[in-house]
């Protein structure tokens, strides 16, 4: 099991409060290209290996594009980053 953390760039540090922390798992058996463009100067692109887990920051309202290449075709999935947002949960024991 691998977990990747995408580091923040200096330009990203100023507006951390305007972003959401997201979690994505490539549950396919294929490589995937993950991409977010905009708003403003925000750009994110990463190759996700099969079963790789990723934590990354994204601006509010951003959409993650997931491109998966199989032997037959190329598929694209669009996921609103709010659906991938990490939420705090309390564990009582």
C-alpha cells in the first residue's frame, strides 16, 4: 500500500484556507492521470499508480479529472473535489 502526499508550492501557501484537503484512491488496475486546472493560476497533475492513495489540496469548486487508459480506450471521469474532501471524524471508545 502506498500513500503519496503532494507538497504545497510557495505560491499555494498563502491561501490554504481557500482550499480543501482531498483524498483519492486509484482503485483500478491501470495507471491514471489526475488533473485539476484553475481557478486562477492553480494547476495540478499527477500520475497515480494502481492502488495508490493521494492526499492533495484543491481550491473550493475545483473538479478532479481522472484519465484512465485501458487496452481498448481512454476514459475520463470528473469528480468534484468537495466529494473527495477529508472530513474530521471523532472516534469514541
